[in-house]
């Protein structure tokens, strides 16, 4: 009887372990080689709203910039491939304070130069050429890292993602 129970327990353990390996393997994702993705966008366009924060104790003011709509993203061929949402904060006021610290979430669809998933970046926005850290992603960009460079061009901004698996 003990032997039958032992064989049954081992068989059940192997079955469960095999099922977990299959599930974890099936959910794996992310890029396998470094990628460079070039995008353009109209940061904030008409969608940004600026909220003034007040500090009643110390009398200092600051700003919080929150984008309330989705800024469309375009690839190098002009195809709309997703959108970007952003959140920036600063305590700049009267020429002093902290810089603009921004976090961007890029939600990408399948396109000629993109795969479905999201990329998250964060860093200091300088109203000129700015470099951000890529801190993660989902879908095709799961566990991605690297950098993002944003520069002002024509009517918007160009964003180059340098992604590392």
C-alpha cells in the first residue's frame, strides 16, 4: 500500500511540475536581441493640463503636469503604432526648485517596426534633448531595459528607444 501511495505521489508531483514548466515557458516573452525603435509623437499636444500645487506651511509653489489623454505614437513610416501617456512633476517656481521628472508609458501595437507590448521610461525632461532610463515593459518588451532619447523636431518630438533584453 505504501508503495502505491509513493508512486502516486511521485507521479502527481511530476505532473504538477510539468504543468508549471509548461505554463511558465508559455508565458515567457521579451526581446532576445538589442533593438532600436524610432518613433515620433506630439507630446501633450492639446491634452496636457497643468495643476498648481500649493504648500500652505512654507508658502512654496510647484507644478504637476498630467496628460489626460493618449498622445499617438508613429513609426518612421508614419504608421500609428500606439500611444504614450505621461506624468511629470516639478517644484520649479521663480527659477528655483527641482527639474521636471517624468515617467512615460508607451503602449505599442504590432506594426512594421514594433511588436505588441508596453515600454516604461523615466527621467528628467529638459525641454530639449533628454535621455530617459527604460525601466521595464510587458508583452514583447517584457523585462526590457535600456535608454530612450527624446528630441524636439518640427511639430512634435522624436523618440528613439535603445532596448536591451
